[in-house]
C-alpha cells in the first residue's frame, strides 16, 4: 500500500493525480504542512468502515435489463369462489 502526501495546492492543481494515487493507498492532504484530510478509494473506505451494501445493491445483477421475464397474470389463475 502506497501512502501519498499532497499539499492542498497540489491537490487542487492535480486532482487526477490524487485520484490515481488513492487507488494505490491513502492520500494525505495537508494544510500549512499539517495533515487535514485523507482521500481513499470507495472500496478502501467501505473495507475500513465495515459498511455493508444495502439489500438493493446486494440483490442487483449486472445485465438484469437483458433478462426476458414475462410472468403470467393473476387473472389467468382466478377461479370462481365456492360459497356452498
């Protein structure tokens, strides 16, 4: 894991560099030489925070829109009620 330190000025001038560095490890952003912020990839943030995906994310499947699904209508199963 690579740790990168950037000044606020460097961060503002080259955010793409900071994002690339964050994919390899944390990026410390300093204000007047003191660490003020940390930039992490979303995967690293979720790993260290213990954040779990919500149920919608967990059940979603890539390419779901391409699956054909034509369920029968409920009226196809309807029967007259036997009230005797």
